[in-house]
């Protein structure tokens, strides 16, 4: 398995900046204020022929309470599973009590630790390192993560004891980075219980949960297996109404969430049963539908509702979410685990339907049966004819229907076809898209047909010319 490198330190010392530098990505959000990173984030990199796994963590200040205490717990968990710890300090801020507390913890745990002095750009390295010799963690290494100064040199030194991996050699990744399986995006407004649901689905406290809107600031990917089947859970930041979004970091969090929706196979939309449906829920569902993602609807905090509130919520969903009637609906309590296990079969059904393939013969037969049961309408005295259907794509399924006058096909008849195909093909949890094309049957243009038509035209032209010449001779 690749060596695991954990980045730890006080808030705002540049851990996420170094994470992006080591992974050559922009996966970790970076801003000039502390407390942005809250959950463990995993990435991979390679220097020379040596691959590695790197973990970005939240800051540890030593006097944590509430949310900060949970963030510190995530950092300590990363230290426990790491092979190498890069303890980052800030050359511009100098040594403080939090640095000393972290250093004491690392010495007690006897982790292989490298003391990294960041933000030494524009200053003498020896002066920047001077304050940190007293931590007793060996020779401090001075870097500038933002500009990449001395980063490669540091990595080469850190990874020196580890062997190179031959090109093409099968090297196991850290289990957190095993990206096989169904990608499940957990989405919704802030504070509806997304992170609580993620932890309940995983059976462990993998992401930070706190009774405060906006706890999750980044999209966190977590691979796992359930009954031998691989999955990839993506916990996302909540999306508020645009007028309420003012901070630049939140805007980037929303962008990461929308990207996560586009990349996922199945979106699990979490609704808050205690607050009912709001416009933002509808806007987010519309984005999921437009993106063509398979969908599972989950109403959380169901166990704390009175019977009257439950009935009102059911009625509201039926009235306002008719456009998502293809998706399974679950009423759960993520906090207590009620009915959470029922979500997995819906996820599997939605994914299987989204990637399903059907033969042209089956789809055409189904189209013919549907048109015989309920014929298309007459347009300008001519009956609309739908001749054949074939699959044009998957995830979501795209069915292409050929016929004549398809541009005049009423929306009601299109919905009839979609519902018929969905019912017969047992498609559940994913939108189905239909494309109607007018013109000749594409299989009528067999090879050589055009040549025969042209030969007939030439023969007729020669016959007419011969008749004309005979008349002139007479």
C-alpha cells in the first residue's frame, strides 16, 4: 500500500495549500482565514517513481469546543492512520502554545514526524526556522507551499525509505481512494442532516456533524463496501438561496456541490421533514433532473413529527414533486437510523436502471404495441406514424423514436410513451429522455439503394431520348 502522509497543524498554516500542491489538484478549498477544512480529505500524488496518499485535516488549536473539537478529532484520526506526519507551522506567526501541544501529542504517539515551517517566502529561512528548534522534533524544513518552494525536495527526503514502484506494477491504494462502485451524492439544503446520514450509512463517525448550518464546506468522497459491493459516498455542502450567499468560500462550496451532482451516479436528495418543502428544494431537484442523474428522495427527521405534520408533508410532496414521481421516497431518521437501510435497494435499482441497455428489436416492438393500444393523433388529415425506436445512450437512458410528423406530436402523447416504456422496461429512479426524429426509416437506406435509383433515372432518360429521335426521323 502507498505510504500515507497526514498534514497536521494549527488552523491557517497552509495545510490545504500544500495538499493541493502535493496532489496537483484544487480539490481542497483554500482561503485566508482559519477553520475552512473540517473533514479528512484524501488525495494521491507521485514524486519520481514513488506514489503516496496524502490526508488534509482541520486545524488543532488546543482549546477546542463544540464544532472545533469535532474537527480536531478528525485530525487526530488522520494521525493514527498515517505512516508519515508532516507537522506544519507558520514562520510568520512564530511558535505558540498550540504548536507545543501538537508536538507533545506526536511525541507521545511516536509517529514518524517531519517539522515543516511554511510561509518562508520573502524571508531568511534560518530566521523562519529559529523559533521551532525547541519543539524537539528534529531539523525543521522550510518551504513555501503557495509557490512550491522546497516542496519536491521535502517529499524526496520524506519518501527516501520507500521503494520505487515499477511502471505498470499493481500498487494498492489507500481504501479511502478506491473509486470503484456506485457514486452516491448526498445533497440538500444546509442543516437537513446530510452528514448525519453519511455517518449512519457508513456505520462510523467519518464526517463532522454539528447542530449548525454550513458545517460541511467541501465535497468529501468516502469509498466503502456493503455486503461485498463497492460504493463511493460524497458528502456535499448545503446549498442556500443565492440571495443569502455572500461569502466567497460558500460560493466555491456550492460550485463543488454542483460538480459533485454532475459526477455522481445516484443523487440522494435529503429533505427536512420538520421544515417542509421550500423553493430551494425544488430548484436543487430541477438541477438534478436537468443533469440527468438518478434520484432517491429522503425525508429526514421523520420520527419527531406529529401525525398531522406527517400528513401535511406527504400531501405537499405529492402535490409539488410530481415531476420526480419516478424516484423512490423514504421517510427516515438519520440520527436514530430508522429506515436508513432501506435506502440501499433504491440506490441499486436507480443505478441499474440508469445504465440499462435494451435491444432495438425490443424497443421497436414496445413502440408498436404502444401505438396500437393508443394511436397517435391525426395532423392535417394525416396520421402521425412512429416506425421504430432504438437506444441512443445511457445514464440517463435516451430513447430515439423515428417516424413522420414527429414535430407535431403532442406533449400528452410523449408522456404516454415515456410512462409506457418506463412501466414495461421497469425503469425506476432515473429520468428517461426521448428524442423524436422525422424522416425515412434509417434501415431503409440499404447499401446500393441510391445507385439503383440513379440507374433507373438514367434508363428512363435514355428511353425518352430514343423516342424523341424516332419522332424526328419520321
